[in-house]
């Protein structure tokens, strides 16, 4: 019975992430289709000619349309049209603030030269001796640094995400000397936060050998096979222990 339970848990660990991923992707495709398909002319919709529904057609049209807009914006005529549209938006009191903020966020996040959230760190919060994971936005010359940097210790803008939803959190400015920079990537840090510490990334630590040479040692998470094998060991030990005669 114990072995069957371990097999079920191992299969659940394999199937659950796959099923959730398929569900999220399928929901995203359906959401984009519901937005784009009503604007596609009837004669260009394959559902009008085929006896079955083709999912994802609206997503393909959206990707092609966005790419075409980017291509047109790259030339002089496209830039002129975009500049004219931005001038119109800048004349609207409420709309211009929202548009400028969203545009700056997207340009910062999607820019290849952006250094936003490239480093994972730790700060002592909410009290001394308790550490929290943060995403370091970088050290930039801002008014905050100019007013608060009194001891030559620059301030780092760090974002402290919440668990299990890393899209919400707190923005803090912490002295650089109080931030411990980690070697893990942003993706590994996000996995650590979303899983509430259950999924820890691999860590290559420097291990000193007997001869004094420094080598790399990897501390990794157990694989699914190792988890299943470790779960089966208690049952195996119970069977072997019961078969041994008492001396």
C-alpha cells in the first residue's frame, strides 16, 4: 500500500505541472481569440469554410499584426504617425499620465539594455536576523540617492515580492552595504517565491579539498526518481527488517 501511494505521488508530481501549464496556455489562447476574432472579416476566418473550429487563429493574427505595426513604426512614416498620436494623447489630462507611465514601464522591462531586476538579493526584514528575498533594480543617480546618500553608501532600489504572487510587493531603498547579493537568477528567485521556498535552485558552492585546491561542488534538488526511490526505502527497510531473525 505504501508503494502504491508513493507511485501515485510521483505520478502526481509529474502530471500536475504539465496539466496546469496546458490549462494556462489554452486559457490564454482562448482569451486572445475572444478579443481578436470578432474583428477579423468573415471571409478571412477559416471557421467560415471549415466544419471545425481552429483554436489559436486569433493569436496568430494578433502576433502578425503587432509585428507589422512594429515594422511600420521603425520607418519615418510610422514614427510620424506614432508621434502624432502621442501628441494627441498628451493633450488629454487623465489619459496622458496613464499612457506615459505604461509606456515607460514597458520600455524599461522589454528593453535589451535594461538592468531592471537582473539581480536577486536578501535584506534583513522585518527585523534583525530575519532575511527576505528581494529583486535589485540597480543603482541609479536619482533624487532619492542625492538627498539620502550622506555617508557615501549609495542606496539600491529593491523590490520585495509577496508569496506566492510575486507581482505584488514593496519598493524599498536600502543601503548597498545592507544588501546581500545572491548568485541565483531572476527566474530561480521567482520560483523560490512562488513555491514558498519548496523549490530551491541549484547552488554551486566552492569546496576546499584536502590539498588546498578549490573545486566546485553542486548542491542540487533531488530529482523525481530520487524522491520516489527515497520514498520506497522505508517500505524496503521494513520488509528486510522483519525478515531478519532476532539474535
